């Protein structure tokens, strides 16, 4: 790792050197990552501050702390695990290893559910596989106390992080509960939302960084990729109130298969929603 310890480093020079190192390791977002990690390392809330302090000399300790972060990033560790946070829908979510890093594509799922709920009141919403809590906590921030909100997950780390985010974002009225899909839900549910694990085992297209660092329980949906989705659709058909709303994120190329599963389970008004890249990323439906 060639950030020479006794050289006179300034903010600007260090960013330049770290960017070169990350680029040499094939990291596409090298400059952005170098800036995000230096801003985090120096305790800056906003990376723009780096530009107002471009000529600022750094202490040996500051250089060493940053060197350690760049070393880990160069090996492929995601920036969000190094900084411990990720932006989603304009809110900052705490993340750590063992919990999926919220993805920009998932914002579409929030938009679809928000559109359905915005003019309604007194609905019970369950987010299955809540992870960091990014979906259910964002819905609460957007819609407030007029509905009831529940986030479930099977992973203890996810539940811990979702609870921390609930505190940080001031979402006291959101319940976070440990559960296998919808197993223990014994009350009427009006909306089921989920970004379930949907990647097939052994998917060759899966990014190596994701495979190495993100939790398998959050990624894989069995051999076909749709094992959890199929279970979730079956359980949702039983637990949703009549006319209840169902919306989940799906992977590229899965829309046909998931549509069939929904039809078989008796859902109607099935709609596909495309993300910014034109991929059918979200599927929504109503219970018949
Ligand atoms: C793709 S991640 C989504 C996390 C978060 N909702 C998001 O969008 O960033 C899937 C989540 O489902 C959880 N999960 C996996 N199997 C589950 C099950 N049988 N019951 C409940 N949650 C499950 C995982 O722990 C993980 O947090």
C-alpha cells in the first residue's frame, strides 16, 4: 500500500494518490470512494468540505487511519461497510457487515408502495425481510402516524441494525420483529412489501464484492432464485386482507415467473414497474 507515511500529505494529494491506488485495483468509483472514505476518516459530514480544505496538511495519525481504510477498500470491502452508513431515499441508514447495503433500485419499491398509500389511512403495512429497515422506516418518514408499520426479519444482526435505525430516524411507531416471512402474523394485513432474497445459487453474474462481503441470507433465493418469493406469495395470499396490496422487488428476467406465481395464488391487477435502467424491478398486485 503505497501511501508513504512520512511524506507531507495534504487532503488534495492524498485523495489523488488513493484514487490511483483504487483505480489500479480495478475499482470503478475510485475517486468517489477515495473522497467518501477521507471525509469519513476526518469526521466531515459532507465530502464537499474536502474541497474547502484541499491544501490542509494531515497529521501522521490521519494519514495512517486513511491508509487502513484504503487498504480494505482496495481488497473489495464496500464503502458502506467501511463508513458504517448508506444514503437511501435521502435518509442516512446505519449498516454493518451481516446486513444488506440498501440499493438505489429499492427506492422504486418504496415509491410504488407510497403511491398506493398516500391517500389512504389506517392501513397495516408489513415489510418482510426488513434488513437495515430502509423500506419500512422510509415509508414511515414519508407517511407518518396515519398507518401501522411492522418490519420483520429472520436475521438477528438485521433486527439489531433496523432497531438502531429506528432510533436514529425517530420512528418510534414502527415495530421490528423476528419472524420467518409472515409465519406469526395473526392479524389482518393491508400491505405487504418486500425486497426478498432472489438471486439463484451459483449466479455467475453476481458481483464478486457482493458475494464476498454481503450476507448470503439476504441474497440467495435457492436454486431457482424464486424459492423465498414463492413462499412469500403463498403466505401473503392467506394473510392479506381482501383487496390488500402486495409489492416486491425482483431480479432481472424474473418478471414472467413471478407474474405466473401471483396469478396462480389468485392475485389480480398485476403490474410491472421499471427502474431507471429499464429493468422490470418491482411487481405489484392486489389480493382477489
Ligand atoms: C435482499 S435483503 C433486503 C433488506 C432490506 N429490506 C433492503 O431492501 O435493503 C433480504 C432480507 O430478507 C431477510 N430474510 C431472508 N430470509 C428470510 C425469512 N425466511 N424470513 C424473514 N426474513 C428473511 C434477510 O435477512 C435480509 O435482511
